[in-house]
C-alpha cells in the first residue's frame, strides 16, 4: 500500500490546481467578454462605461449577443423597450438632460472639469445613448444643488439611473411629504435634516 503524500505536497497540489482553474476561468471569461463587447450596441457600450458597479457592467455586457432561441430575442426586445421607456420617463422627470459642454458653459468650467466632478460624485451623470448626460434638475442658479455630493456618495455603487429615480421621487417624513430629495437639498436643509436625508440615501443603497 502506497504511503500518503506529505501534507505540504498535498497543499501544493491543491494550490496548483486552484491556479490552473483560475487561469482557465480567466481565459474563458476573457473570451466571453470579448464576444460581448464585439456584439454590443452603442447604448450597451455607454451603459458599461457609465456603470459605477462592476457587477452591473458584467450583467449588461452580454445582452446584445445574438440569442439562440426566438423567445430570448423577444425577451431582449421587451427589455430594451422597457429600458427606453424608463429612461424617457426619467429624462422628463429630470427636466431634460444636458450634455457635458452645456453643463461646462453653465457652471463656468471646462468640459474636462465636468467629467472630473462626475467621477468625484459632485454631480450625477447617466449613460444616455453613446454619451453621458446630466439631469437638469440637479442644478439651480448655475450650480449643483447644495450637499448633492453627500447624497451621491451615500448611494454607493447604485446604478446612476436608479440614483436619478431616487433623487426625483417624493419622500415622506419631510415637509408635506411631496418633496423629492433634490427639492429638499435645494432648500439647504439644517444639519439634522441633512443627516436624515443622507441616512435615507444610504438605506436605499443597502
């Protein structure tokens, strides 16, 4: 009867096995992602680029790969129609969408500075078509509403379109119950009210 291999040899074998599995998984995922990007429409590519959450980017990346069954194609068509309606509704609720150059001119900075502000979560940008658009409702008197950065940071990795929906939905417990988060921020809330607003945003993102 053969003697069992030393524990160190067994551990080394398990490690080598995991490394091989990881390498093969990475190769498979790399091919899958390359195929997804190759098949992606401009809207999908913009959604991927605008995703704050990598998990969301991975979820939407393969949606343009040709389905194998007609039922899948119909499901994708309906999903796209639903997404388009949702975005149109959100754009209307947001008072329209500005492009980066318009926001830069309004605020008085360069377009590059606007992109940095978006990355730093000072303002909200959402993927719209093949570019990033900026909801008009987040601006007042030529600048972002007060404390917007606090709320955007509290949203964490929530999808930007969902952030816009939450920012423009009336919330209870403040004012007469019909004010949205952006309307509350425009009113320059007191410190205790601001803490409640930020806490609400954090709870939504959890």
